[in-house]
């Protein structure tokens, strides 16, 4: 299953402006992570992000949001719900095309939902 997730997420993490792509469970435990930057450069942000997953999913579902985004200097973090218990997180530099990222994410979310059996 991890190899299938990796294959589905490859169009996103193959972009050189993407620093990290991760699929987290609601409790903050990563299911899949691909990091395209020095770990020391993003370690603090990853630690913070893992602590926010449960609260962000709660906010996304209770407010019926399609995503949540944060900005840390020149880095953007986008969080997209995949199912009731999974969230796709992407850390991108400012040079990443948001249009291309959104198209890739919509395709990947649908495929990941099917993979994990989510109909919502």
C-alpha cells in the first residue's frame, strides 16, 4: 500500500519546489513522507505540523473546509483532508505554481480516497 501511495503522490513531490509531501493519520502519525529538502531545514516545521493534524482536521470537517494553509516565511504549508482520518500535507516554496499544485492535489485526493475506501 505504501508503494501505491508513493506512486500516487509522485506527481506532487517530483516538483523541485515541493519541500515535503506527507500523508498523516488524524493523530499526527505519518503514513508516508517524502522530503525534498535538508531535514534540519524543515525539522521544526514538521514537528509543529504533526502536533496540528488532529486540530486541523477537526476545523476542516466542522467548518466544511476543503483545505487549510499556513505561511512560514517563504514556505507555504497546505493541508487537504483525504478521508475522515487522513490528511495530505504539502510544504512548498513560493515558486511552486499553485494552479498545477491544486490540479495535482484534486486528482491525488480522489485516488487516495478510493485506495483507503473513503466515499465522502
